[in-house]
């Protein structure tokens, strides 16, 4: 075989290779995929894969919500709570009855840096303390109220 014949055979085989792998095989594969997608056997498989995809999207959205939104909401709630407690203490301090409540004011200032659940528990506890301080009874209660700074 001469070099010219070998070159012609090589170009011919390379041309067949290019046609087969770039046009014929992808075209046949595409037609087979389209035929399978149009068949009834693909419906069940596609629904199962769609279910997996939507489940993954939901899980990622939940993770993103927990990582991004919950810390911001918690921080905003803590700022709101600290502001509300501070405003309540200031408005109570301006009234005649509230001017003697040094304990309430100092407790609300101390609670500003605490977690929200501590502040919520304290908001339930502070009215109980003030109610107990307002009750007059035996001498020991009034002395305790005096020493706590609730009355003068």
C-alpha cells in the first residue's frame, strides 16, 4: 500500500468516525430519549425524580431559613424586647408610684443583655414582685420592702 492510498483510507475512516460520533450517535440517542419520554413507562420514573428534586429544594430552603433568617429574627426580637423593657422602666420611673421601684428599674437594665427567654420569665416575675411589695401586712414584709428599695 502506498502512502497516498494510506492517506486516502485514513481521511475516509476519520470522516466516518466524525460523522458517527458527532451526528449519527447523538441524533439516535436524542430520538431514543424522546421516544422514551413520550412513552408511559417514563411517567413513573419522572414523577419519582421530581419528588426527589422538590424534597431537596425544600430541605435546602429550610436550612437556608434556619441559617439566615432565624438569627436575624432572634436579634430583632431581643432588640425589641430590650427597648420595650427600657421604655416601660422609664415611664414607670416618671410616675409617683414608679419612682420608688428602683428594683424594677435596675432589674430591667440588668436584663437587657440576657437571652430572650430569661427576659420573658422576668417579665412574668416582675409583676409578682411588685404585687408582693404593695401588700402591707406584718412588720417583716414592710421592712423587706424598705430594704429592697421598693418603698421609702
